[in-house]
């Protein structure tokens, strides 16, 4: 997994590339916590995610419950995993975030 933190107006954009799987989640969890300590808002750019499992969806659901976190768009691997788990992808995407990436 590759993580890139980019400051933007009023917050931070964290770009995630590669696998969003149980084997790769510790660095992302740490980056999320660090970004939330430094920034009033955090936009997750997941457009580079190529693989996702249930643990990845669980982390995204937890992150989305934080009021400062917005998730832009969901690539196919995340949408497919969410659908396989019976979850709505609309619940993960911030209504105002899709144009921010």
C-alpha cells in the first residue's frame, strides 16, 4: 500500500493506492490517526485502491463515522466488496466529497 498525504484548503487529502486488505491496514490506520491529529478535516482519496477485503471495509466504516473524515469516490474493488457484504456504498461516500478530489 502506498499512502500520500496532501495538504489542501482547510484540511488534508490522504491518497491510498494498492491493497486495502487486512495485511495492509496498520499503516493506513496509523496515517488516519496522524492526519486527524494534524488537520481539521480529512478527505480519503481511494481511487488508487486495487484490492479490498472485509477488513478494509470495516476500517472505512470506522473512519467514516468520524465527523472530520470524508470519503470521495469508491473504486470497483471497494464497491464489489461492500456489495458482497450487503453494504450500501452510499453510506460510505460523503455527499460533498466527490467533487473535492
